[in-house]
C-alpha cells in the first residue's frame, strides 16, 4: 500500500513537471510574439512621427520612451522585491487592487519579464533608433558632422536610460510594496470582477 502511494506521488510530480515545462514554453512563445508586436508598434510610431515633427517634439518623444522604459523597469523590480503578505491582508479587507497585486506577485517572473525585458528593452531600442533620427535631423538643420552628432545624441540617450534605470531600481527595491500596490490599483480599474 505504501509503495503504491509513493508511486502515485512520483507520477503526480512527473506530470506536474511536464505540465510546468509545457506552460513555460507556451509563455515563452506568447511573450516572444507580444514583444514582436509591441516592438513593431513602438518602432512604427517612432519612424512615422519623429521624422515628420520638429526637433523639440522629437526630443520629447524620446524622453517619453526613456521614462516609459524606466517606469516599467521599476515595476518589474518592485514585483520581484515586494512582500506578498501585506497584499493578502489587504485582499481579505477587499482593498481595491490587492487581489491583482497578489496575482502579480504569484507570477512575479512573468510580470518582471514582461515589464523589464519586453517593454523596458523595447523602449531602450526605440529611443536609440529615434535618437539616431533626431541626430541626423540636427546635423542637417545646423550643418554639423552627422557622425559626431549621432555619437553625442546616442551617448546622451544611453546615459539617461542607464542612469534613470539605476535610480528607478534603487527606489523600486526600497518602495516595492508601494509601487506594486499603486500599479495593481491602477490596473484594477480596467479589470471586471468575476461573478
């Protein structure tokens, strides 16, 4: 009898491992496709708008992409660093957003992957390519060397992106529960309650 129970437990663990691997592969395929779609949309917006607006508006759009990347990087870090217990307590008191925060924390690896790797990295790539467009526009407008202008503009963008993410990560680690709660509360406005 004990052997049968032990064999049943081993078989159950094997099935769980197989299901987890299958779910992991499904997640990887989904996130890759989602990254492709989001990257396409951001790049399309960048390529269609920035060359057709004045330099100031182009620079503002690059700043928006940088800030978006920093924000999502902070969210991804805060989800992994947050403590789940306070959100269970808040959820039991029906605090708005707490249930979603618990759900995010339980899937922290996926949420962090989406926020840091998909949105954060795509914003970095798009802000870099948009910066190249701005650099060419600046070089043409002011009749200065394209190569030098591109180097300076892309270096500034990289510095602001890396510096912003460094500041954001430090803040996200120290205020992880607050950031996760505010993010979950904001997103809970778009979720319909299951009956």
